[in-house]
C-alpha cells in the first residue's frame, strides 16, 4: 500500500503562501503542534475525556459495520474507509486492527500529528492503513480517491470561517462514492448553550467554546446530497453523549463542591454508566450519520 508522506504544510513555507491559507491557520497549527508534543500517540490526544473518546470509538465502529453490511448487500470488493482529520491515528489503529480486511486512509493536515499517525502505522504494522496529507478546504484533497465510507471527529469546527466549513462539507461528500456513508462528530453552539443554562441553575460558570473552534449551527448538515443513514444495525442518536455531558459538566462539579473540577472522575464515570445515554441535549458534540445520494 502506498504511503504518501509529502507534507501538506511544507516546512519553512509560511501558511499565508499556500492556496488554502486563512488568518486562523496559525492558531490551528500551533494548537495541534502542542497537542502532538504533549500527547504523542495517546488516546487522550485531542480528547481528554476518556468516556467521550470511548463512546466516539464505539459509535464509529458500529457505523462502519452498518455501512459495510449495507454495501455487502449491494456489491462486493474491498471496503474503503477515510478517516478525515485522523490526528495521531488512534481511531484508525483501533478500527484497522479490528477489521484487517477493510482498507483505511487517514488524511491529516497537521505535519506533527500526521507524523505520529505514520509512526503508529509503522510500529503496529498496520498493513491496511495509508496516511496522507490533505486539507479538507481543497476540493482535490485525497487526490482521486473515493471511499465507501468516511468519518470525521471534530474536524469541521477547526475551520474558523462558516464558508470554509460549508466548502469542506461539499469536498468531503465528493470523496464518498454515490450511495456511500458519512459520519460526522461535530460541535454545535445551541447544545453548548443548553449545557451552560443547566450549569447556570447551579451558579457554575459558562464553558466557552474552545479558542481554536467555530461551532456549527443546527441546520449545518442540511445538504441536497445527504439523507439520514438508515439501517437496522444503526441506532446511535445525535445526542448520544448528552447524559455524559450533563453528568460530568453539571452534576459532578456540583456534587464535588468545594473541590475543583476533576476530569475523568470516578463520580462522572459511575453516573454516566449508571444512567441511560442520550438524555436531553447537553453535549455540544453531536453525532450524525448520512447516506450519500446515488446521484451525487
Ligand atoms: C479534534 S482533532 C481530531 C483528530 C482525530 N480524529 C482524533 O479523534 O483524535 C481534529 C483534526 O482535524 C485536523 N484538521 C484541522 N484542520 C484540517 C484541515 N483543514 N484539513 C484536514 N484536517 C484538518 C487537525 O489537524 C486534527 O488532527
């Protein structure tokens, strides 16, 4: 399998000279450079909350199984999957080891995170994974490859311009074959507002959106080429993470008073496991699965 390692963000070339450059590029590049340095190959890279990480991985696994089952019904051949904005390749590693017969391509813009993903592929001998540079704002990202399924975890919110986010969505959809499947885990302003209203009831300070993110509007995924992904094997609702966010960002901080916020506390883990998921709309992260139109 080809491993293209030419950099998307060439060393020594200021980002403003690149075709896709924007004034927010340095903010994003700096953020992920630090993440790469501090977290290395850890699962906590880009996601410090262990429960959110586990639930995201589980949802993506279920989604790909359902998408694979849908494709097997229609035609055969290798099932090809894109992880768009694959970071250090943690999710790719889990999925590729679970399903060695599927082919995975990780696309990553940050040089430092992409280098880590390449290290993972080499060290774990993941023969079914290729890592490629790419900028989702570029309609030609991933060259001429087309995938049966694609997923991305918290990637569109890194484009801190609403028009860039919409173009990137078009570009991602274009990389999936007609009838293929797409999963997005992205953050939404309205859900963060709900969470902060719930916190306010207990005089907790509002949680701001991360400095390197632009959260999406509720209708962001309304698109002529996207229909809800429907399958007996897929039942994950957009608000899957809501209970966990309410528990870990409202209940646990209140119950722990006057102690400060503690990430991944036993209390939050216990309550999140004890309660049913997907209650309310308190998680800024929502999960959306789509089927691309056959005409696209
Ligand atoms: C929140 S991180 C998630 C990374 C990985 N999927 C994970 O779960 O750890 C978002 C990723 O999107 C990447 N990214 C940001 N802007 C991008 C762009 N324009 N094109 C491609 N990837 C981008 C970042 O470098 C980062 O790796």
